[in-house]
C-alpha cells in the first residue's frame, strides 16, 4: 500500500508474556462487587477510550437492543475518558437506565476485569484506525467470547465464527445480533473461546516473537 517492495518487508507480531494474562477469583469477585455487577447477566464489556473511531457510540444502541432479551444485562465501559466523552455520556443517559451500565475511568486489575465479562466488544469504525489493538489479544487470551470489527492486528488473525464474531463497521444491529448469538449458542461460544486462546498463544507469545526476531537478524548477517 505504501509502495514498498513486499520482498523487503517482514512482519513480526508483538510478543507478550501470556502466562501473566491471568486473574484470581478473589480479585474478580471484588471487582464484581465494586462495580455493581453481582446479579447481572450477561455482563458486556468494552475497554477503549471515548474516541469516535473506537466505535463506542455503536455499542450503546446495540446493548439497548440486547436488553429486550436480557433485561438484567449490564454494560461495562472501561477507559471511559477522551474527546468523545460528552457524546457517549449523552447516549448512555438517553438510551439506558443507570442500573444497566457502569463507566470506569481506570482499573489497575485489567485482567480481573476481563474475567467479569460474559462477552466483550471492540468495534473500531475503520480497518486502518487501530495501530495494533492489544485488546484483541487480551480478550481472547482471557477466554472472553468477543464481537469485533476488523482493525489493526485483527485483520491478520480474527475470523468470523472461528475465534470471534466479526461484524461490519458502524452496525449496531449486527453487534447486537453477534452478542445474542454468543449468548444463545453454547457450541459456537465454546468453540470461539477455545480457538481464540489457541490462536493468541500461537501468534503472540513472547517466545515466538524472540525466535522470529532472532531468525531475522541471523538471516541479515548471513
């Protein structure tokens, strides 16, 4: 796309110490109590700053639709700060009752927070706006069934109904349908959870990153 000869490009994904992507039950239960999630099902989570291209404005109406089938659902919006905040808070106020959502500016125990989610949503509005998108890796590593649009690194490893549910950009109805599918289809949900974690460990483990980087330098020096 930038006019560089493909023979001159080597793509090496980020590497993570995935063994550290974990949370104990005590911390998870503490967060459920802290954020008023007890007694709510499903808990739908999203972690992303309030910036237009993150697509949070499309999650709110999708969640409102989900309430028709799941009136006890609760929406968790974490990293809830940014230049689009006034618009998002207006959407929340106009569309949802306060008992059905919580916003979190910062949570240190992010992996415990993932454990509180029954499903996760990350839906940027364009394939190119997300430089990488670490939440794609985190959510699947934490075994949270997810609804995604394809942006950043998701273009390289996320496949519809294989390791996540993929929806079109700017489509609240499709987001709601994807969430409902995850919640009602046990076989699909279990499959994408299993495959999602496997794909993350296969592609993004720090050992693989180190091996690929070593191979690149060895090849350049030979």
